[in-house]
C-alpha cells in the first residue's frame, strides 16, 4: 500500500509572449507583484514555431521565460493560471490579447504546463484547469514527449530548463 505524503514545493515558471516589448515588461512586472521576485529571465526569443497568434497579437512575437524565487505548492498552479488569465484580460485592448502567458512548474522529475484546454494527455486539476505533462527528466536531462509543443522540444530551451532544474535542486537543499 502506498502512503500519501505531501509533494515538495515546485519552481513556478512562465512563458510570456507578445509582439510588443513593453507589454512583455509590463506583464513580467505585474507577475512579480503577484508571485514575488524573479530569479531568472531568459533573453528575448523570437517565437516562430506557429503563426497561430498573429491575427490576435501581431507579428513578430517575442517570448521570454521567467522563473520566480519563491517555490510554490504544486496545487497552487491552478490559482496561478486563473490569475495569469486575468492579467491577460487586463493587458488586452479592443477585444484582443496583447500577451499570452503560459504558467507551469518545474520539479525534479518533470515540467508541467497548465491550460484551460482539455486533450487526451491532459489531466483535469480543478476550476477548468488541466495539467499538461510537457517534459520528463530522464538520463540526465529533460526529454520531450510525443505531444510536447515543438518549441519546448528545442534543444536550446531544454538546456535552459536543465539549468533551472539545477538551481531548483540547490534551492531544495537550502543552497539557492
């Protein structure tokens, strides 16, 4: 019989993209107000894996990944997603989003994104939010799964997540 125990706290991570750099900066600032200070921010990355968002947000799209200093309980990710959805609305204009914010969490074993969209590999959490197992840590690094978004499968992005995992591991040991 398994014996239930509380999960370790996890590293909050968000992907933000927009066609306007000032909107990215504003979104990041507002998220710091909500979730605490950042401890890492990627360089600006051209988001070119899909043009799905072009009509709504314009083109080209710039993306940043950010992580937050304070670890969270994994179940808090539902409220994080609901709050980032509200932030997207606040940043919207003329009925169109100016930013897309995709939160998730990283832990020693996996990277999980959260979404309001159901699909065969997504697990319902609560309040209309689903968990999307995006990457798994195996044989020394994160690895993509058959359904992983192409941009999250990119070697450069995976290498960044591997580095974030190392910092998270140090945090768990009280050294970060």
